[in-house]
C-alpha cells in the first residue's frame, strides 16, 4: 500500500509539469487515431520509429503515437530530470532515498577498468574479486575437482533462495539452458511449502548434491527454513557428521557469522553488497548456479551484454534510447489510456520464465503489473512486447520460419485488424536480436531494468525502495509466533486475519 500512496502523491507533482499538461491535450486529439491511418499518412514511419542499438532491433512504430507524442514524452523526461537521475545512479549517489543507499547493479557488470565510487572506494575491483572466486569454484564443480563428503563428484546443484535470489537464477538458467553442462542437474527451491524442497531432493543422492543458500542477511525466514531442512536431510544421510556440511553447502551472503554458525566454510561464502537490491541481483554472486551451469566465460558474456545496454542508456539521446523509449511508452499507455497491464510475449521456449522475472522487477519497483496474458483482442487496451530471434538455437526444419511468421502476423493483426470484429489499433513493440546468447540475455535484462527506472523517474517513485516489500515479511514473522502460541493471547489483526489464525490453530491442535 505504501508504494501506491507514494506513486499517487508523486503523480500530482508530475501532472503539474508543462509537458504533462501538453500530453493531456495531445491525447484528446490523437486518442481516436487508428494505426492504419498513421501508417498511411507517413511512408517513413517504420524507418523513423525503429532503433538498432547494441545488437537489438527495436521497432516501436506500431504504437498509438505520432512524432509530436514522442517529442512531448521526451520533453516530459527532460522536465523530470531523467538524465540527471541516470548520471546520479552511475555515479553511486544515494538514489534509494528510503534506505539512503546507492543503487549500483550497474557496477556488477562494469569492466575492470571502470571506476564506480561508494563511500570513497572504487567498488569495481571488489566486484571482480568475487567474480574470480565464483569462476574458480564453478570450474572446480564443472571439472569434478570439488568432491563431496564421501569423495564423490558433485552432480546435483540446488539453489535455495526467494524473490530475486530465486527468480534471477531461474530465468538465467532456463534462458541459457542451451549452453549449460548437461552432465549436471540443476534445481531450485523457493517456496516455504515443504513440498517444494521434498520434491526437489526426492531423487537426489546426498553424496553428490550441493546446496547454494542465497540470503543477504542469512536470516530470511523462507530461505533459512528451507536451508535448515536441507541441512537435516544431508546430515541424516551422513549419520549426523557435521563436517559434511562444508562440502555440500555454500552461501551467497554478507553475514559471515551466520554462515559459519550454519557450518559453511568462510571460503565458501560469496559476497554481495547492500547497494544491490534483491530483484537486481542476478549478475552478482546470486548468479553462482548460473555460472556453474553455463561456465564463467558465458557468464561474463551475459554481464557484457548488460554493460552494453548500460552504456547505451547512459549516453544515448532519448529519441534513440531504447530503454527510455520503452519506459516513456509505458507511461503513455498507463496514464493516458488507462492500460492495466503490459503483455510480455517471449517467442522462444527458453524465455518461458522471463515474464515472471519481469513481474517481480516491475511490481516491486513501481507497483505495476506485467502479465503473460496473451490477449489478442479484448475490451481493454493491453500493450504488447514481442521478443524474438532471427536465428534459432535448435534448427528443426520449418519450425522457426513458422514461429517468426506468427510473431510478425500477430503484431500486424493487433495493429491493423481485418474485420469489424477484429478492429486492430492495439499497440505493440517488437524486440529482435540475432539469437538468444548469454550476451543477448544480458541486454534484455538491462533493457527492462532501465525501462522500469525511467518510469519511476517520470512518476517520481523510488523504484529501489525495499520497505514496502519488507512489510509482508514483518507481518508474517508476527503471525508465525501467534500460530504456534499455546496461549489464547489477544490477536490484534483485522477480524478476518484473527479468524484465519484461530481456525488454523484449532485444526493444528487436533492433528
């Protein structure tokens, strides 16, 4: 709720800007324009509204905008100080105002020669130091040099995390499965429902299994509950020998004391920093499973893809800046057309989890919603992003030609329609790249990160705020104590929550 209140208050301020008022008047003039008219009136529309940058081909011509719309949106970005905010982020200024912290996921993919200063220290060497340790450990697993407690080679890697510590590794692994080591088995546990862990470990040999526990504080309730259950599972297999923990668990954390208490060796803790938000952390040590799966070289290629888009976002004029254009179009549809959602439609099976990753990124940052609903024609306007690749990773006869024909046809049908029942005028973006490589995935991730940032600047929202995200965790910890209370202490929630707690306790006592 807090994020919504901040956003609502911020919009009042934004709506006082001259460009905003001009956009309101402009919207009244163009809102009934049909895309078929816009294309008919401008033979160069597709050329003028296509950008090629860093290996990404971005066609935004099928949007309900004119050249004037674009000019006014860019004017709004300038009035809101977007360039100044971009520069502040890359400088390491404390733009996460609620936590008084820098926001430097961009430092995670900066090259060695870069300098990004936090509290007087260039953090880039520390980032590369962790990357080198990750690479050494990944190679030890991939080559069989790292052995389990009984001397067997590790063949199964289970990532235990929640939120960004789960969704980041999941999307990267699924998207880049083509490049992964198929002699290794990779699994993920994020749900505190015990079924998730039980099913993830059901067919695994403990002597060949490694757990990666990702928790910045090493106190996250869901993650540590799963981690301790996994620890018990392992100890049972090894007759309670505590020494086995050090060969079958590693940690991604900042809490060295908590990690050591768990039984993980200090050399098996991979650091990341408080200037990396969880939903922006897939390029940090949180990506350890990804690196083990695809290898250090491919992981660094993914980082380089992010960096290329970082530099494009930082240095390119707004009218040719892909993430800025994506963000401004999102503002246009959200605020002026009352679009309730964006449909992100990856036309590649490997990217099947990408919308889920973007959903967390977008909702936790700006309180907005990204959905995979494949709405073709409905009563509500749903802008679409189609993501596709010119070359398939798995050529199979005519499959890819048919796939791409459908991508282009769907965008065309949405835009122009054909009959009264399919009227068209539904906007979409087409994002094309040559093929889905680690580098390309990095570019896609960075595009959406910076698009979300752009939207937040326009709305004057702290896209990096974490306090609203943390509220549910605080309430859950409080309720957990009440669920297990042996006394009938007064419950001080709303009447619905109080009733649910009482019902649960009664059932639990009878079992």
